C-alpha cells in the first residue's frame, strides 16, 4: 500500500513543470495520497482539461509568479523532450542548494541536465510508463553523484504515489529499461489486440473475442501482480500435459516464436533509444 505523503518535510514544496499525461498523473497521485495542495506549484500554460479541473478543485497554485519566494525541495520536469530546452531557463532560478531535479522525459541524459543546471545540481533521471496513470507504474530512477539519501527518500515517496520504483546507478542501462518497461505496455496492448483477432479468426463474434482477450490479459496481469511466484511457474500452473494450452505454447515457444520476437523487439527499441541521444 502506498504511503501517505502528508508527513513529507517540505518547506517550499514541489514544482511540477508540465502537467500533460505523465505530469498530470503524478500530480493526481500526489494529491490523492495526501500531499498538501499548498506544497505544489504547477507550471504549464495549457494543461489538459481534466488536469486543469484537478488543479482548480484542489486549489493548486500555478505559474512562475507563484514560485517566487519558495524554496523547492524538488523540481519535477514532465514536459516533452523537444520542449525541455525552452522550459529550463526560466525555472533555473527556483532551484535551491538542496533541490533535487527529477526528469521523466525520455532521451534527455543526466549530462544534458548538468550542462544546464550546473555541476553541483542533484539530478535524478526517471523512466516511467503509462500505468502510472492508475497508480500501477514501473518507475526506474538513475541519480547523479550529487543525489543524497535525503533526495532519494523524497524521490521514492513522490514516485510511490504512481507505482513501484527501482534504482540503477549505470545510466547506460536506461535505454534497455525504456525498451522493457517504458515501451512495454504497448507490447501488452498489442498482445490483447492480436489475441482478439485470433479469436475472431477461430470463429468467435467480434464483441465476444474482444471481451475475452481484454479481460484475459487484464486478469492475468493482476494475477501476476498479486502472486509472488515467477511468470514461468504461473505459466506451468495452467498448462496440462497434452492439453489445449500446451498445444498453443508449442507454437509460441518454438525456436522462432514469441521469445525470439520479443528479444528482437526490445533490441530494436533499445537501439532507437540510443540513436535518439546521438
């Protein structure tokens, strides 16, 4: 169960830059898990309608004028990578000596942020994924050498409102992280789509095939989330020797089956991530 956030020692609070899908999901998670609205300032000139309503409902302060006189413990950058260079200059003035800069933007390296915020800046690069919108995200964080235990604890608390956190010290792994968990939800959605199409090809009515595929993928994911055993064991638990599941798995687990395709897919995503940083 995610910890409540009321007790976070925030004298100046959190500056959230960007309130789109990911930034908005993070804001919602913080507020719903107890972070006082007066501890947050949102800087986004045109947030989505539902996030604007959320901001209004909670009375969250907005704009750079609301930042003046505050000592922010964290500046969270949740804008699109192509917009990052433009949004950083005006917010540099609101970074204090003990502020941690947290980025959830793909492609921007720690070196990119160090160049703009200075060599003394504490920076955490985070790769989230879309299930963060419902509090079930997987967020992988990579710190630079200026990040203290206190910074880590604050990051953990903020990220935990949207899912689970894993820390890595080798930034070169972030492209592989992106390929697995960042892009991973799309692979699962494709599985649900192709499973439904296969059901239709087997003679099921379209509405029933879609419902079966959707609920099966969602239910299996929930079972995987709740169980402590590994996925291979869960697979074996529903596979009777010589049965229907075994017949299907003989195709999916062939030498040229799903495992090979998934390795190729993750490798392609990782390669593209590396290219985007060149």
